[in-house]
C-alpha cells in the first residue's frame, strides 16, 4: 500500500532512521550507568553475559523479522501475534508492551530530573520532567519522521561516546598506561584477578538481572518498520547488524574498561565511563557522561512515546482498545494515544515528591518492566513456532528465513524461563517478580469488556481462507 493512499500510519522513516533506532534500542542507559554494577558482580565473565543475552535476542529479532515481512499489513509484532495465536493473546501482548514503556518512561522522567540537577541543583523537581514530556510529545505528534530525527541524533551521541571510550582504552593499552592505583593497562586483567569467573557462577548469573534490562527496546525496530519507506530492505539490514553492535558496543567497551581498570577496582555505584575519561586527564568527564546519559534517557523516553502511541493505535484498530486511540492526525500520527500515554508519564513527576527510597522503588518497577519484556519476546518466539506449523509454505517462500529456527526457538524459551528464575534470587527483583502477576490479573479482569469485540476478530486461518 503506498504512502499516498494509505489511511493508516505513514511510511516516512528512512533507512538511516531505522538503523539508528535499532542501535539506540540495543544500547540502554544501563550500559553507561549500570555496567559498573555488572562488572563488580561477574568480573570479566560479564562479557559472556552480554554476548549470551545478545545472541538469544538476535534470534528473537530474526523470528520477528520473518513474520513482519511475511505480511506487510502487519504493523507490529502485536498484529502477527493476534493473527496467529488469537486476538486474546494480542490483547495481552499489546497492553503489556504499552505498560512496559509507560513504566520505563516514568523511570526516565525521574532520571532526567536527576541528570538535570547535576548542572542546576536548585531547579524545581517538576520542571525537567514536564519540559521533557512536552518537548518529546510535540515532536512525536508532528510526524514519525521527526521522531526518527530525534532518535537518530540521540543514538548518534551514544555511539560517539562508546567509540571514544573504546579508542581511549586501545590507546591506554598500547602505551602501557599506569593508572593512579599503580596498575598498568593490560589484557591480562581479564584473567589474572581470580580468573574469568572470579565470583563463580553465582556472580555470573547475578549480572543477568541488570544486563537484560540494558537490552529492553531492542524490538522497537519491529514497531518502527511499519513506518519505514522500504521495510523489505531496511528491516533485515537493521536486524542483521545486531550481533556486530552487541560486540562493539558492549563487549569492546567493557573490555576496554576492564583492561585499563581491573574489574575488582571498578566502583559498582559509579559509571566506569566517567572513570575512563578522568584517567586521561579530561576534568570534564563527569559533565560529558552526564550529557550522554541524559540524552540516553531522553532517547528511551522518546522511544517509549513512539511505541505506546503505536501500540494503542494498533489495539484500537483490532478493537482491543477504545476507538478514539485509532484516530490519526493530519500528519498520520496516533495523536490521542500519544497524548494519553504522555499524561501517564506525569506520574514520574509526582513520584519525585514521594517519601521513601525512590531508587528502591524504581528497581522494583523496572524489574516488572524487564519481566514483561521477557513475556513480549517469548510471545514473538511462540508466534513464530505456530506460524511454522500452520504456514510451512510461507516459510519456504520467505526471503528472510530465521536460521536454526525451531531448535533456537525452544532454546530461547528455555533461556527466558531461566532468566525469570534468576529474578527470584535477589530481594528487590523478587518483589518485582511477585508484583508482575497483578498486571496480568488486571488485564484478565478487563478482558470481558473486549470479549464481544474479540469474537468478531478473524484468526489467521480465516484470513488465509478468504
């Protein structure tokens, strides 16, 4: 369907937008601020943590890519899940994905306020969050292309910061740099401090809980593909580069950090990126990294607004959400869905005034989001398994087949089950794990309201027969 004649979302995103959206989705704020914690837990084995998670999520993205390209009428993974597994699954998946981004958006609003206070300590707590919401909402309401432009530049800032860190690490390693602790930069630091697994398997697995959250949003490329000009070409390009990006942005960056500063000297509560800049005499290191993590949080909030608006639009089109969420502006953006989602992000501003340990609350809340993302990824894989069973000819004709498809689907589901188990091993993540079922219970209680609409939806078999 051409852009000129389509009454729906407009395909105004270009290849460069989709590529940078894919990169931005694969680089979370957790890499900048949370990598110190993962290094202290797992030591050098943290490199395997990110590689393993990246490997399984690559196959999730390949499954999603084949399904989206199988039918270009699919605007997101919610569409094919509803079509293949049934509209009830689409209902749970779409609303859960929307909920994930609302939770992360609330966390981002609070984080943006904290980063802003670095420069202006006396700024009112409500001002940065509200300014961020209004700024991003206006850009998202104007057009999808403007969202793509914002995300392009946000992601570019993250890329430049990581490449700069890797280059610095290589330079310090080549010049036998001696740090303030008297340690010489060396590759041997990856194994001479208690081995590759200095804290054993328990430490290695403990890092998974934080590392998984760093990857949330990687599936955003599937949502954005509905609005790219040439999805058959651009979507495979974006997905195929995920393994390279994981190696460059996670493995090389963390290797650079641990060869210059031994893993057991990395502060768990500080950004190792700041320390790397300080080591070579850049006094403004904290300011530079604060700017980078601020743009990373803005990028996450921007992606959240884009995703939530599109999810509500898709749910409304399938009669799984109020009809008004399916209305588009003249520029082809789901205006009412965006405004509704943005209004909920204001909860983050109110939380800033709440008493108690806010960071503890956010650890629990983001754990809920991580578990819900695992649910989303798992449904994508299950949809693919069902698709292979009922439409073998479609797979045979596919130009973008998932490699090692069936075995990797089952291996990925086993990995996700193990990841859920890991969330039960720490107090705060256990609280999040125990709280997550309440969201699904709330969806279940609301399900009767949509039952009549769901009965009128056609499943995949009916569509094939017609």
